[in-house]
C-alpha cells in the first residue's frame, strides 16, 4: 500500500494533476498508470509458482493509490494558493 501510494503521489505531482476523461468520469492519469502497474504485478504473481495473487493485496494497493493521489492533490492546491 505504501510503496504504490508513494509512486502515485510522486507521479501525480510530476504529471501536474493531469486527468483522463472517459464517459463523464475524470480520473487522475497517475492513478491509471500506477493502477495498471499494480494489476500487471498481481497477474504475474498468479502465474509464478512461489508467489500468490491476493484480492486483499490488490485492495490495499488500490486504497493506497487513491489516498496518496488525494494527498498529492491537496498538497498541490496548498502550494498554489
């Protein structure tokens, strides 16, 4: 949760809050990039004999991504005020 959260936080800052619009839903681009990496990681763990894919692990990663991109948005808003 923490590692992917930090990746989402730094990516969101570096991408300067870039957003992706689709079907009237706006999602931060950093969230999509880090989430894609997270999904790829879970898929590869499923096929590795010594690793296991876990839905709670995926949920923790998603929570970290959401929380840390929100923190990045709040931080960027406070810096620009």
